C-alpha cells in the first residue's frame, strides 16, 4: 500500500494499521505521479506524517525509499483521560 499523507484521524489510522497488519500488507511511503510525458505513471517520493505514521507501522513490512519523508510528533489530547487501547487502564493526557 502506498502512503502519501500529511496525517489525519488518529482513531482511523489505528484501525487501518491493525487491518493492514492482519492482512499482511506491505506499506511504502511513496506516491504515484505522471512522468515527464504526462501520460506514463511513475513512483515518486512521498510524505507520511502525524497519524499516517500509525498506518505505516501497521504494515507487515515497511519501506521508506530514499527521498521520502516520515514525520513523527507526540499525540496530544486536550484534557481528561483517554482509554489505553493496548492495556486495561487509562492514560493521563496531561502527562509529559
């Protein structure tokens, strides 16, 4: 699966990542673009940032070709607690 995205919905990226892993899909940070002649399709560099990285990590095999970029940052939530999907407790969103 080619990924080229500035990010998006964290919950959706988690679901996508889990599904990709279950299916054994390979993930690649790249995009499809038009060649110089305007007709031929070619593989180009891509960007995978924010929530996209969660989907990328779901891949059974992951590839970031030379020139493609992966941008990671800490997830943030405004106030309160959020459910810890990997454990049975909760995460304090205010903790650093």
